[in-house]
C-alpha cells in the first residue's frame, strides 16, 4: 500500500483504481493530491439545472476512484455548491479527501459581488463550514483577486484574517486564485512565503498556453499549482459555452469550428481538451467541474486510458489548423465590473 496516499480508506475506496491514480506533492503543504481533482462550480445554476441525486453520486464515485481534492466556493450558486457538497460528504470519511473553498467573491449582483474585508472573510469561512458540515477546511483561497481595487486589501486585510483562521484551526492552508497570471505573481511577491497554493484557470488549454511562462516562478515560491478549467469554462466542448461566458465572439467562433470538426468525427472536444491540458508538466493537479458520472467517466478515461488513434489525429489537426496562436479573454470581465461599479457609484 506504499503507493496509496494518506487519504486512502480501506473498504471505502476502490484500491485498484486508487493505485492507478497519480498523486503529487502540493507545494510545501505535505498533501499528496490526485492528478485529477473535482471542481464544484457546476453545482450551481451556471451550467443549467442540477440533478441533486446525480451530483451526490458523482462526488461519491469520484472519491472512491481515488480523486481526493475537491474545490468549491460561496460564489458558486451563492452557497448552493457548498450545500450540495455538504450533503454528499455526509457519507464519506473525512480522512478520504482534501477540501478547498474560497472567500472574497459572493453574489451575481455587482454591488455585493466582492468583499475582501476581514469581517466578511471571517463570516464567510464560518458559513462555509456550516454548509459543508465540517470542523475545518484544508485550503482557504482568496477568490479572483483581480477584481479588488488594489492588492492592499488582499495582502493587508484579507490574508492576515485567513492566517488568524489557520492559527485557530478552522483551516490549514491558504491559496489565491485569479484569471490574469501577472496579478497572481504580484500578490505572491508582496507576501513571500505566506501563500501555499495558487489556482490558475483556463490558462493551460488548447487555445491559451500562457501558464507555461509562470511555472518556474510558482515552483521557486514553493506554491502548489492547481491548473483548473482545461475546458475553458465549457468553451472547449462539443456543447459549447453558456451564454455568460466572457470570451469574445471571435474566440467563440474559433471553438465552434473545433467543436464542429469533432462532432463530424464523432469525437468529444471536451475529452481532447482535458487530455491536452493534463500533458502539462508544471501543475500539481488538474481541476475540472463535473456534475454527472458520465462527465466524470470521460475525464477519468482521458487520464487512465489517454485517447484513441482517431482522437489523436483530430487533436493534432486542431492544434495545427485551428488553435494556431494563444488567445484569452483577460480584462473583459474586470473592465465590465468597474464600468458598472463606477456608473452606480
């Protein structure tokens, strides 16, 4: 059993699948985390109606197969994600998983969307513990720091409050998340040694390779790297993105072109995207949202079995003919947010 992590629970886990799972050291935390991890942004209204029973069964199956890192946030369904996850966790031994949630981003309403104050941070953590039904959280992350007016409130108010929470035993490790990579670097530089984990999303995909140039910095700082959203928030799937997706029309058209090629070949773009993402060497874990066992099986298949020769050929064609240069939607959401906030001032 030497190749099994501390999270392995005999007679709960599928031992053979756990032995097949890859586990990596999460920075300086001491946690050994599964290469594929479970995102709960889908346990909300962001991706259509949620089947509660199916969501709970998906969590159970994911953890039994060896996935041991789960990520959620108060913003996902304004607490709904944490509530659903809490229901699922009731039947799972606490030893069997690490759980990460967030503070800082809360509602869809612009006026109450963000609050990085110490007071709100503390209130949020206790609310998360209540919804999750837990005594402590493994990782508490500051959510989407690019929306803060400046980094002062992050480093001088939110982070010290999280450090107090850790000393009180309500959390173990501290992380930071965001879309623009440069602000993540600046935040970590301003608080050397105080962050344990960094979450970057949709920056290591078929359409965007910018995460690669930041890996050395994160490794030098000894922070675990969570590489999230290999599907680029649904953009890189046959079904395509939800209406709220921040990408511009040109990017959406590019991904529709890729999806059409996949559909004609009877191939799922989402599986190719996940496989491609997981070939990246610099990340501790690859986080993806899954609300059904079918989606879980697709992602597990991409990890355990790789892709078929036909899928390899389609993937090579997409890289050569469709996704020929890196593209992203950086600053689109931030500019929209501050335009509305200044207008409503």
